[in-house]
C-alpha cells in the first residue's frame, strides 16, 4: 500500500491514506452510497453532521435554513474549506486509514482533503423530482416540507459551489432508477477499481 501522511503536523491526519468523497445534490442518495462503504469497513464522516453540530453549538435549531446559514457563516469566518477542516479534525481523532466523506459541496473542500490523502471524488446523481420524493420519504428534521423549500435549498447548495464538484467528479453513479442495493453495488465497483489502482 502507498504510504501517505505518516506524520501528523497541525491539521495533518495520522496514517490516513484513502478518502472517498461523495458529492451530489440534496436527496440524490449520498447516504445510501456512503452506507455501502461503511458495511465493508470504511469509516464514515458526514459533513452535514458537522454543520448540524455547529448549528446546535451556536444555540440554533438545526433546521434547513439555520444549517444553511451556519454553513455559509463557517466559510465566511474560516474560508471555503472550513467544513472540510472540521472533518479532518474528526478523521484525525479516529485514526482511520480508509474514510468515506458524505456531503462534499465544493472543490475547495476536495482540495483540503487532497492535501492529506489520496481522494476519489464520486458524484451521486438523480433528477430534482426523484430527489424531492426521496427526501420526503427520508423525513429528517432539516428536510424541506414543500417543493419551494426544496428548490430554495438547491439554490443555497449551488451558491457554495456544489455544481462544480459534481461536474468535476472523478466518477458518477446514477440513482435515478436504482434500488438502494443497485446503487450500493455500483459504488462498490467504482471504489474497488480505484482502490486496486492507488494501492498497487
């Protein structure tokens, strides 16, 4: 295996070698894709969880609007890779060598991870109508209650650069008509091939 980042300096991550970074619009199926890697031993770090925790720490309800506001505030206060840097702190604490990061929103975040490890950026794609239905089924506290709220959330995500990360992804998997099992299988094939190349 390729040895990377064996020494921790500042925000550097101990022994971390591989990150699969998952991007996609809200509701595309990022969590389902991420779970497939967790089941085969990868450590999961969810960027949205980091933002929700920071929202709560600031004394706010973790609603869609508040988490969006805090996400933008973090980037204003600490730079465009702020959330990725918080995730790197979490990864460092775990000492994991294979990590899947759920929720990439910009290439600045990808760049922060690539300073620390080998990174595969994977976009999960689904149409707006498909994503809205999946979000309604999920029913998380910060999920939109109406299509208008859904569209507003999409605009917030696009404003921070998620469209670029989707467009520049190394690989794309479709969740337009896939079952959860099918999406998981497609991602595992992509990651398995990449892992065999970078670790040979």
